[in-house]
């Protein structure tokens, strides 16, 4: 979560502007941090225009924003509460980051059961978007590894939620976008490891058929993900690198990770990112792996978190920011949908690198509003270019809908209400669980429901 320096709690200045990781949109909001599990709802009594708990602001669009309302950062609630080395179950406050959990867990021979492509997200944020990782086939999404958590509502009620206790609230809160209440503490089942190392393989592919062949051939490998070139057409259309990894079984180092040293210190000018620079980047990335097939052993950091090595890399997209388009299309239409959408993106000439292609497995998500579903998932960033990016995103959203897929709310700044309500037809059922004090700019945008206490 980025903000300007003014704190409205201590000055009479206008509320500061907030932006998420995509840096679009930017909205005014008041700020009331939650530092103790007992802070909510007391500290926000009297708040007008609603409130929303937020973690580290690593969502891309407006799911962690509330224009004109009150944001409640939870990162002050970041204490470890308990750890059972027999079961691997960790109990911690919801504002702790996955980076902090790893610092504790790795030296003790444990790792996260599921991790997104950045470790700078909180436990609360990981549950609220039911995040997924490279092991979706084997492990499902984050909520599948959460035995229970506490949910606090604005009426002061506190619920312990698990698959058997307050099960409806458990399901609504996993993937519930922070709207059902504040998660104060969480239990998470960690998995054992014997080394920081990952046995890695990278295999070049040309086209979606080769990608699918590799997916079938390596379906027993725990972590799989691909980078795909979305800028190329012709013989290079949908070329990519299929990446596989397993935790090394050879006992080795189990140390903490040093802090990253690289940072993007300022906004790049808008022209730095265009079709030519993106094509060059993609070509270099594809040929960086000189051989068709490589095998190496690498540290888990570059395998899971290659982007975390450069802090504030989102500034590389300039002041206007970026948005991400991320779909999951079921197997029935996954291949034709992916080819058609990749063609549309390549044809648009709108610069985008860092495109990730992956298969989602069959493990059902426990969340009512969770994004993953079995099929193909594609995620790619677009710089915000006035008059160009949003018309393209609307077309891509409509295509996703035609192919029976859905888009990911955590990355979105562009879904229309019609698209959202078609992707998540259960949204009205979910709305019953929304806390009347809590709302987000995302929820208002896609449902039109702007009611708050
Ligand atoms: C580089 C990068 C890579 C990423 N890779 C992936 C990926 O591979 N897979 C994936 O699924 N996602 C990925 N993401 C998205 C990211 O994992 C999610 O958006 C995540 O939810 C962000 O967590 P956060 O702590 O920053 O929460 P925020 O972005 O601040 O908030 C996210 C949501 O959580 C809610 N929330 C936060 N804390 C609480 C709480 N205590 N109680 C109730 N609700 C709460 C907020 O209201 C909001 O709706 C990536 C993001 C980045 C920047």
C-alpha cells in the first residue's frame, strides 16, 4: 500500500492518496491502523463512508482501496503466537507477511504450503484473495491450508472459523476480499523442507500444444509455471519456457534470506515501455536459456520470487501505473480460448512482458468467491495507456466470458459489472456475508452496492 506522507489523524490536511501495487487507480482515504487484535471495531467507531482492512497493498487494482472511506492497515498486527513443530501448524496475527513467516520457518525446516509470486503479502491478504501458487495442481490454493482463523465483525462479534465451526463464514471469508470482517489471527499448516534449494528444470516450448504436452508429461512435479511471449506473432507465436521445481531432498542450508538490495528509485518515463522494448526483453529472456532443456539447482528465492529481487519494480511502468489481466478458463475451452486471447493481445501491440501461463488443478477451493478453477490460467501486465488499455481489457474480458472463464479480482481494475456478475454468479449470495461497515471501491464498481454504515 503506497500513500503520500500526510497522516490525517495528526494534521488537518486533506486525506492522503492511496494506490495499490498497480498504482491505478489512486484514491483518497483516511487511515486508521489496527495494531491490536482488539482494535476493531472500537477504533473505527464513528467512521463515515465505510472502512476496509488492508495488508501490504500487493493487490493490483481497487480490491484493497476505498475511495473517500477509511483504510485499516493491519501490518501492526504481526506477532507470531504459536508453532507446533510436530504438526507444522503456525498461529500468527493476520498482518504478518509471508516474508516474516519464511524468516521464522525456513531455519526450522518448514516452508509455506502455497505461495504467490511475491512474499510481501500478509496472511490476511492471502486468505482474503485465496491466493494460489505454482503448486495449484498438488495443493490447491491458500485457504486449503488454513485450519482456522478468527473473524471480527463491526458489531463486535468474534467468530473462530474453520471447515467445521462457523463453516459458512469460513467459506465466505476465504476469497472474501476483506468484506466479511477483519481477520485477526490465522492458523497455517506449513510443510517440511530439508534445504533452501530447488531442483529446477527449464524447457523451451513453441505454441500451446507443446505447452500442454509438457503439462501432461510433468504432472507429478510439484511446482510448474511457464513464461510465455505475448508480443510475438508468426513462428514465434506463444513460445515460452516451461519451468519445473521440487524442494531438494538433499539436506542443505536452512538460513534466512538477506534483504533485497536493488530498488527502482523513481518512475520510468511512459515511453520506456513500448512494443520494441518489450519484444527485445522477451527475446533476451527466451534466449537467456540457450539450451532447449536445462537442469540446475537454485535457491528458492529466485524460483518463487524473481520479482522481489527488485523493490518497487512497479515504478518501471511510469506514473500512470499498470494493471494485470488474469483469467482461468476451464479445460473445455482452455486451448482455443488461450490461443484466441494471445492472438488478440499480440495483435493489439500493447506492450506486456512477464506473462505467466499455468494449469490449475482439480483441488477444489474452499472459498465461496475463490478465483482458481481447473483449466488454463494466463496472467500478464499492461501499462495504463489512455484510450488503449481499457478498451482492450474490456474485449479480453468479454472473450474470457465467451470461453466460460473468469477474471481474478485481486488483479483487476477494469472488469465491468456485467462481466463480474457473469464470472461470479454467486455474488448476491456472498453479499449476505458482507459486514455493513466494510466496502471497497472494487465491490462498489462491480456490484453497484455502495451502502455502508
Ligand atoms: C509481484 C506480485 C506477484 C503476485 N503473484 C501472485 C500469485 O502468484 N498468485 C496470487 O494469487 N496472487 C498473486 N499476487 C497478488 C497478491 O498475492 C494478492 O493480491 C494478495 O491478496 C495481496 O496481499 P496483501 O497483504 O498485500 O493484501 P492487500 O492487497 O492489502 O489486500 C488484499 C485484500 O485482502 C483484504 N485483507 C487484507 N488484510 C485483511 C484482514 N486482516 N482481514 C480481512 N481482509 C483483509 C483487503 O481488504 C483486500 O480485499 C501477486 C502480487 C504481486 C505484486
